[in-house]
């Protein structure tokens, strides 16, 4: 059985700002992990809209995603398809008791990869999940520092 991947971070900006930073795909590019993040169909961040991620590290693949729900500024859910597996991605945004915003992401994996072992798949999904939120931390810290 494939695992659930969970990761959370705290960012030093209000919930609304954290929500907008998550929606900024430019933070994922130009670092040797993603070569493209592009909307393929529909208006960005609307239910039913589709996007494509081209990943080159930790494994080369294309992820096709569809937005399944959006509740600004509290949550976003997507269904991701790659490597023979579907991942239900849920991202939530809420006030952090220490200030700023707590961002939590879960990825529930379903299916059997045609290209990777379960361990390699878990490692790859864990890497991209952590990277997605860690890039948010960096961008939010820069925005908080510049006011």
C-alpha cells in the first residue's frame, strides 16, 4: 500500500499572502528540479483547470494535474497523475499560533508505478512535496523582510 506523504511549514506572512505565494509557480523554476509549470486548460486556480509540471529531478517525468477544489485563502486540492500513480494533493493554510501562517500539504498516493519501486516513488514524492513548501518559506521570508 502506498503511503500518505505529509509535510508542513510555518511562514512569516499572513494567510492571504501565503496562499498567493503557493499559487506562484515561478518559485519552482530555474533550480534544476522543474523545467516547466504551465496551465494547459481553463483559468488558473479554478476548479477543473489543468496544469502540467515537467520534472527533471529527482526523477524525470511529466505530472498532469487538475484543480479539484479551491477555497481561498484556506485550501487548494489537486489530483496529480504521473508514473502510473494518482496523488490527491491537499494544501491547507491557517494561522500559526507563533505568528504567520502554517501551511500543510498531504499527498495520498493510489496505484502502482510502472517506472519506480514503491520506495523510490515515496522518496520522489516526499522530495517534491518538501520542495514545494520549502520554496514557499524562502519566498515568504524575502517578502516579509522587504515589507
